[in-house]
C-alpha cells in the first residue's frame, strides 16, 4: 500500500475544466436540452410516492453515460440520459446503498459522510463502462479507484462554487451551462483517475515481480 501511495499523480484540474468546455461546444444546445429534460423528469418523479427513490439511480446512471459520451466525444445523444433504465436493478441498488452509506456516515460525523460520498463517486461511471458489474462491486471498485484522490475531487467540486454563485446574477439560468460543465469535467476526471489507477496497479505488479 505504501508503494501504491507513492505513485499518486496530481490531476491537472484546470486542464480538465478547459477540456470539458471544449468538448461541450459542438453539442451545447443538445447538452442543455438534455439537462433540462433530466431536471423535468427528476422533478416530476418527486410528485409520485417513492418516485425519486425509484428513478434516482437510473437517471444518475444515464447522466453518467451521457456525460462520458460527451467527454470522450462519442456522438452523445439526448436519449443517453435514459440509458440507466436498461440496467434498472443495478442502478437502483447502487443508489440505495450510496444513500444509506452516506446517511449512516453523516450520522456518525459529517466528515466521514463526505469521505464516503467521494469514495463512491465513480460508481455510476464504472457501471456505464461495465454494465454487467454488480452494485456492490462497482462501489468497491470506486472506493479503490479513489484511494488517495478523495480530497482532490472534493477540491475540484469547490472550484465550481464561485461559478454557481455567479449564476445568481442570471437568475439561475447560468446553471444550465455550469451544471453540464461541472458534470462533463467530472466525467473527464473519471477517465483520468481510471487511467492512473490502471497504471498504478501495473506499476505495483511490476514492482512485486522485480
């Protein structure tokens, strides 16, 4: 474990934010439309008993799938945000476990709650790439992937707070750009961390062999 920690590499957050804006540009109208649809569907689900609980996971998974397609420039489509319903069971269980896990951690202390949330933050991206993976395994893989990066991704999240505050000047309309920008940046962060995690595991294996 000590050797693995020495292999951690700082992620260039500013570069990721810039790259996210660049890949969004050709699809900006469709991206904003997709996020508006996401908000409408999520909002309407709250009017139905247990609606938010039932569709929260599939919608979160669909959003991860959608933003990964944007991040990787893989011809994103508005319908991507509903891809999560194709894996309803896994998405629902992941959503349930994440909610319960973070809630239990928050009851203990507020800081562990954030740690758990950051540690499991990659679960939906992992399921998007590995649709056959179980919810528990996705959470375990996310936790392993975020080893050493929990504070880093939290700092990345904080970078968007000033932009969100500026949206007050636009009566909130600016969020239709800032929210997608943040989401695509996190999708790019996932790919960055995933690549570094794979490289780190290979380095550890090579080190043990040597």
